């Protein structure tokens, strides 16, 4: 009797998990499915279609006319630079505020972390003016500065916590050996922070990879636009060709999904660490 | 050691980049917003100081009121629908062992890494009355007729559904991590007492997860307040402002209606509301913990 009960519970468990999995995944399967058909096939009654002929050329059009390669390159470059900036700056500032002895350390640390409360979108209007005045609109700086600025508070917060947990003795030994502060920060502390750097990098990437509001406000030419613009600017001649539009959406989503599936364990751990502490 | 660790010049050089980024990226735009909030700027040409008039207007602005109500609606939706589901699924997932556990965890999080640009456009197609997925699903269950998901009455619910779907993996993951951190001793005790799975969930898991729930609730409220991207692409606040949100509204006022000064005034009030909400919720939860 008891065993029977347990089996029922197990079946029930699987059903719940499968239903949720279907809900989370089905829209994406639908997207990929229809991206391989022709536009006319959208108006069938079934949930999914078996395309008469698999139209890989939809993806060809999406790749070329969606300017995929150019936008992808921009996204990789800008996000990598933003991550490097956030990691270096937050390690330096967190070390100075956490370990070094000065009167304002607590205040500066609090102010930098408080930036977390400021909504990004409130800065869209004034930043537009500022970048215009400084002739930064349409340059890479118009994205790098706000991306770094809005990921820094979180980076700073996480790094402060991590540096706190490193024992002082290591640094004391280094000082006895005649190490300067910069060497302590970059050659002793930084390598120890490797898992935390991964967390900060993942959080910064997730924050900024898909960002498009600032990009569409501060940029006017395609020069530095990022991957979401493959989708946003893809209408015009294909406005009635839904299948190609589906292909461009699937293609734009692909890099992040693929990287996530490959690195899923690390990303899960990073998010869990970052979010619980944040 | 002491001397080395209190070298002012070194400290200055370490903190300077962070402070510069903060001043340039966060502080100066906010200050500029405060200034423009007091003007009748249209975005171009000269601006005149007009005192508190923008703020007086904002006080009577029905659309802004609607935006805040919509944020409240989202927050309640997250807390009453998304979070109970997330915590329950996390608890079930925790019971599962082996490869399947990682597999489901991975799948649930996938929508989260996809750009809002793709998500919003995809859901526009899903909601499409003619060939959208959702109406097809309803037909498969025998429902005849077409629902206009983005009509004035339905649109805010449709926005909520997209956001719950998109953010589900995130909330689930945080609860899941919290559950993994619970000491197994509590479960052993419960099973010795003969408690059922459901009783264990309600009496052991949920109470022990209180700090995690509090963090997640705070984040739900903040993200409901800050909502912009999905709405901007899915409905752009419409039809007739039924899905308007503060961030989207200030953007529209500044760049579409050319009321740049007014838009900045909204921005200032928006920042104040967000800061008050964060500080307020943290304080409420902290006091509870002390009791």
C-alpha cells in the first residue's frame, strides 16, 4: 500500500514537471517550427506544422538581411569590454573600501552599491542630452558607460562580500615580503576571486546582452548597434513574410541559448550566488 | 602594514574609476533630470524655468496614476501567481534526483536568456487573433471563437502572462537554491513524525525559506515598478494607456510628445518611488526578522 502511494506521488511529480517544461518550451518550439516553413503554412489549424519543404533559405535571408554578423560582433565586443571594466573596477573599489583604512570607506561603498536602486530607464532622457552635448551619441562609449555604470553596483556588492571572506593572513604575509598594494590586489587577491569573477561576469553579461532600450536611444546609425536590432529593424521588405521574421527571431535568440546550454551549470551557480546575495 | 593600508594616494587611485563611472553614469544624469524637471523644455531649443508646474501637472495626471496601478497589478500578479508556482516547482524538482533534475532546471531557465526584443515579438505572434498559437491551443481544447488578447480589457493580463513566463526560471532557480540549502535534518525529523509531502512543504520548507521569499518579493515589486522593455515592444502602453508604465510613459512624453521637461519630472518622481519602495520593503522585512 505504502509503495503504491509512493509510485502515485512519483507519477504526479513527473506530470507537474513535464507540464511546466512544455509551457516554458513550447512557444520556442513553435517559433523554430514555423521558421522552417513558408508563410502560407501559418494559417493552418494545427498547433505545429510539418513543413512541405524545409526552407533553410529563411535563415539565409535572416542572416544576411538581418545584418546578423555585424550586430553579433558588436554585441560580443561591447559586452566583453563592459564585463572587463566592471570586474576590474569593482575589485579595486571593493578592496579599497573593505580592506584599506580611511574615513570615508563606508560611505563610498554604500553610495556605489546604492546605485542598484536607481532605475535605468530614468537616466534615458538626461543621458541622451549629456551624450549629445559631449558628442558621444553613436559611439561605443554611449553603450559602454551606462552598461558599466548599471552593473557596477552589483559587482561592487558581490566583490565586497567575497573579499571579506578572504583571510587577512595572506595579505599580511605578502606585506612582510615587501609586496605593494597594487601587487596584492592584482596578483594575490584577484586569482583567489576567480569564482566570484565568474559570477560577476555572468550577471553583467545577462544584464546587458539583451539590452536594447539604451542602444536605440543613444545610437542612430547601425555602426554600434547590438544583436537585438536584428529583430527590431527587420521588417520592411519582409513585413508580410512571417516565416522569415520567425527565422530572424530564432537566429537572434540562438547564441545566448546555445551558450547557456553549454555553460548551464556554471551560469546556474553564478545566478544563484549573485541573486541570493544581491 | 598599517601605513601601507592607509596610503591616501593608493586608496584614491583604486576608488577613482568606480567613483567616476558612478558620477558620470548615474549621478550626473539624475541631477540633470532634476534640473530639466523644473523647465518647460521640449528637447530642442531654449528651456525656461517654470518652478513646480510639471510636478503639479503630474499630481493630476491620470495616466501616471494608471502606470502606478499597473505596476501594483504586476507586483500582485508576480507574488500571487508566479512565486507560489515557482516555489512549488522548486520543491518538486528538489525531490527528483539524477540527470532529470539538471535537465528540467536547464529547460525552465531558457526563456530567461532570450532577449526581450525576441520575446515581445514572439508573443505578439502568439497573441495574434488570426493565426496566433494561443487561439489555436484554445481551439484544440474545443473553444470556438477568437479572443483579442491585446484589447483594452485583456492587454494588461497578457502582459502579465508574458512576464511570468519569461521570469519564471529566475524565480524558480532562486527558490531551488534556497531549498538546497535547507538542512536535511529538518526533513528527516518531519518524516519520522510521519508528515506527508504536502505537510512537510507547508510546515518545513516554506517557513525555512522565509528569507529567500522576502528577497524574491522585494525583487518582484521592484521589477514591476521598473517594467518597460516588454511593454514598449508588445503594446507600447496601449490600447489607450491600459498597459502604461512609468518608464514607458516618461519616454513617450519626452520623445513623442516633445514634453522633455515633463518627462524628466516623471523620471525624478519615478526614481524617488523606486528608492522608497526598496528601502521600505527592506526595512519591513528586517524588522520582521528581528522579532
